């Protein structure tokens, strides 16, 4: 995947149109379109602002470093297929969450972006701090719902409602 394809993948994974995404990182829609098509490489400033705005690492944007596996590890599913399935499941739930919580789509998109891109990073210390800060600002019932959503989508936690907080 090229750097332009990573920009496009990030933008689409959070459900943003080019105009909105470009504005949030301080470039024009035309420039973003050219980056996504591979006509131009993004500037250092654009890479940094994208990293800061959406919680992805500059390494991921520049090199596409995803997950580091041991050379001898074998998995029955590719990382891309797993990510695609996770994104599909999240997108199915987005409208339900937006309706139930009456939250702006950009807030949910930002939360999803931070969580998903955190999964891409082998060194996610910065991303973890961002997520912790966001999580701390949520109301307890929102924290519970976010944890339950992660449990339902990823199956990574075995918690009952009363064990979460």
C-alpha cells in the first residue's frame, strides 16, 4: 500500500469526505486528491498534522508498518482481512450508536479512528495516552458502552457489565 493509499484508507475508515479530511489537516481537497492518487507526496507538515489529528503514527503513514509478527508465526487470516472485517463490523454499528447517543458523527469517527489506528501500531504509547485521556473524559455509562462495543466487535475482553467499572 502506497502512502496515498494509506491516506485514503484512513479517511475512508473514519467515514470522512475529502473536503472535510483535507480541512482537518490543513490542506486543500485538490492536494489531498493528488496525494491519494499518488501524484504528489505529502509534506512533512501534512504527515505530522495527520498523525496528530487522527492518532496514527508517522511510521504508519510513511512506511505502512502495521503489526510486527515473529517470523515463524502462522495465522489463519491475513492482517488485512481481519482489519477489513473489524471495520465492516464497526461501520454496521455506527448508525445505531449515533442514534442512541445523539452524538455528532465526527466525534464517533474520531473515537473509532483512534481505536482502529491504535491497533495498527506496534508501538502505541502515544495512541494509548490519547485513548486514556479521551476515555477519562467520558461519563461512566459511555465508558461501559465503549468497552462493551469493543468486547462485541473484537471479543478481546470477557467482562460482565458489573465488572467494567
